[in-house]
C-alpha cells in the first residue's frame, strides 16, 4: 500500500523528529493527507499531501530527500504524486501565487528561476494541496495565523476557480473563525 510505504519512508528520514507548527513535520504531513482525504481528493493528490515537504519548500527549508534523486520517491508514491511533490518543492511562492489561476501564468522555480507553465489540472492539484497545507499550519500556530491568516485566506479566495467545493468551504469556514 503506497500510503504505508510513504509513511515508512518519512519516518525513516526523520519526519517525526523535525519540529513543525502543531508538533512534528510527520504529524503535519499526516493531517494534510487526512484533510485531502476528507475533501475527496484522489489517491495521488493525497499521497502528494503526505509527502509534500519531502524535498523542502519555499516556507520550510528542511528536506527529507534529494530532488536530484527523484526516483527514490517515485518508487514509493508513483510518478504522478511525486511530480506534484516536486512542483510544490520548487515553487517560488511570491512569484507564482499571484498568477496561479491564469492558464498561462508563470510558475517560477525557486532554485533555477525557470518559468514553467503547468497545465490546469496540475494547477488545481497544487492549489488544493497548498490550501490544505496552509490551513493546517494556520490552525496549529496562533502567531502564524495572526501574521499571515488574513492575507492567505484573501489569496485563496482568488483561487476559487481552482479549488474543489470542499476546499473552498474550508477556506470560507476558516475566514469565519
């Protein structure tokens, strides 16, 4: 079962020993995976949610794996889920987020500066994963919520065309709390 194998890999790489808002990185990854499941996400997106920080992110530098050795993660979660994990890792948030809903909007690689143009389905998956991730972080940290909650929920409102109804409802509910 890919979820069990992915969880084993995360634990072997120390995800349960890395601090993260709400406890450990592993606990956060499990919550994101569960949230995506509650929203009805397909298995590949849920697996990407479980492993989304494997290569580190623009907001969380610690990495469990080397993006130059992507085959290691592909072997565990499959190519489609790993592609989303990799996209999540390379995203330059400040240059990508404002343009995510535009079909030809730039998606900037934070390592190389290269501009990608992911197809609509990948943009939807990326948005859904980002919302699940950020809502979990904001719920776990009052300080981060105070500093970034309003701006993120306003951003996510602009992403409505990309979000599932469940993710959109979660954003709306979060704004109301």
